[in-house]
C-alpha cells in the first residue's frame, strides 16, 4: 500500500468508527419500543427531518450515477432534480395528511395504512411484501455503490467486496442499536461532509481543468451540443416524453415511498414537514454539481470505461490524498445512511405487519412492542445479509430489478394514498388494481417495451391500476347493495 492509499484508508477507517459511535450513542437513554426504533417516537424536529430525508435523496448515486448519467446521456439526468424538488410540492400537502392519520391511529408504515384503512390484514401483508421486493435492490445498490466509491478513493487499496462488507457492518451496528434515530444523527455527519465536498468541487474542477466555468460551458455548447438537448446522447431512449412522464410518476410515488413515509412519521408535528418541504428543494440544487462534473469529465477523460467513476476519476487525478479521502468518505456515508433507512423500513414492515401480527398484534395484551421490535431488528439483519450476498455473489441479479423499483412501488398509490381521499375504494378494488398494475410493469420490462411509445411504462401501469381499482370498487358496492335489497 503506497503513501496516498495509506492516508485515504486511515481517514476512511476513522470516519467509519465515528459513524458507528454517533449512531449508537444517539439511542442512549431512549425508550426501547418499536415506535422509537422505527419512527424515532415521532419526535424529530425540522432540522433532523430535513437531514434524514436529505440523506435519503442524496445517496451514493449522487456521487456516481448523477455524474455518470451526465457523462453518458447529458440533459436527461435533470429528471432527478425535477422530480425530487417537484415531489416536495406534493409532499407539502400529502405529508401532513399521512402524519395526522398515522399519529391518530398509531400507524408506523404504509402497510399499516393499507391494513387500517381497509380493515384487511392480507392487503397490509401484500403491501409489505411488494415493498420488500422493490426495496432490497436499493439496499444492494447502496452496498455496491459504497464499494465503488471506497475502491476509487483508496486508489484501489480497498477491495470492492471488503468495502461492501464494511458498509453492511457499519449500517447494521447503529440501526440495530438506535433505529431511525441513528440514521438521522449519522446524516448530520454525512451531510456536513457532502455539502463541503460538492461546494469545493464546484469551484475546484472548472477552475483547475478549464480556467473557469464559463470556458467549460462554452466547450460543452460548441463541442457537445447533443448533450444539452433531448433526447441527449442516449440514442433516443430518454426523450422529452420520457422525461415528463418519469417526473410525473416519481412525484406521485415519492410521496408514498416506504422510506419517505418513515421520514414523515418521524417528525414531531406536521409543521416540521411543511417546513421541510419548503427548505429541502434548495438542498436538491446541490445535485447540479455532480452533473456539472460529469460534463467536465467528457473533455478530461473522453473515453472513460466506467462513466459512473467520472467524478472520482477527476478527483483522484489532481487532489491530495487527504482531500480525496474526505470526498470519498462523503460518498461512502451517502450510501450507508439511505441503506440504513431502507433496512429500518423493511424491518418495520416485516416485524410489525407480517411476523408481528399486524395492527391486531399491536393491540394484544403483554408487551407486543418488544416482540415486534425484536422481529423488526431480526428482519433488518436478514434483509441486509441478503442484499450483501447479492452484492458479493450476484452483483447484477438484483440490480436489474432496481429499474422497476419506482414503477413497482407506484402501484401502491391507490391502496396507500387514494383510499384516504376516496372512501368508496374497497379492499378488493385496491387489490385488483395492485395486481393489474404490477403485472403490466413486469410485462413491459420482460418484453423490453419500457419506455412504451417514449413514455415511462409505469405511468401506463398506474393508469390501468386506478381504472381497475375504481371499476371493481364500484361493482362490489353495487353488488352489495343489490344483495342487501334482495
């Protein structure tokens, strides 16, 4: 191991120990209950909710995928900022509704919402299972993303698989001890490093390589104009129709994404959520910087074999090891924090809804909170181990499902959200729509037809889902009235 690698590895090790200590200590003196573990006892203020939800949106993809997509495709990557920021407009109205409904009835997840709204435990179980199927690929992506980041920032000294195991151990230690509150506190550490890193890169990269951002933009306009107009450089796949339809679908979905809802429910009151919806869009603007750096890499390393390494390739070429290490640590923590939130959400879904008896289990005599908390923590460990095994042995198996995640979870909208607005929606209708939408999503992907006619296939699936849910609900109601009259 050379001198540069030694500096990077030492700083990385110190940062991982610090993350574990911060996460574990955050839970000291707190109530040992499922509510505290899964939603921080609904006690986080505006700042912690902001950092927790920013930590979920600012993931390892921000350091890898955002720069990589910019390098590979160009302007279509701006869908990321568009849907994250626009989604917060919807969240301003939806988040307080979900918080109030869940606080009133003691609910802790979207599976709880479906079970309570429709008085149907099997529908709650179906929601929990579907969420798990589409969340585990996200966990694996974060594990693999951390591996790539750490391998790059250590100049190849830390193996990808070693980094994957480290990410698993660090995340599991503090979330098993402190749950969602541990993730929120580690987010403080992570966000401080991430903000400093991207602001530094925003100044350093254009001035070091191009003598200013103006010259970089001039070269981009004159030499790479295809990167600045739809459909970008992706061969026509990500055109304007895909861009708009993906934003619409993701804006609707992010409001009921399991980890987003966990962030909502951790808030002390609805006012904290409204403030978060006002402040967080400003944070999303930082995502422009990795995109800008990806564009810069087009001219510095025009034949980069792995576009996802665009940002770290520029960093390791010119910066001293200590600075490289800090930027790498920010990227690593940007994988660990969202991974921990995903795992807490999966643990809550299984420990409470599937293994813990659901809402009825919560109402039983004795101490069901401890029992459900135990199941949740065990599930959290198992889900993490499954994702780690996938990252180590089958790195492409689950990752291929990741493209389905938002489209799949979007099909939960009628069961989780629309039913709170339209009281005539029935459990049968929600279930029929869910089956229809999920089948269409999987069918389009299996046939290679997503996007369909240039439009995100998940939007077609959601439209069919809603139509079926409405028709079945009205038909069941009509049959019930007819039967009762006879």
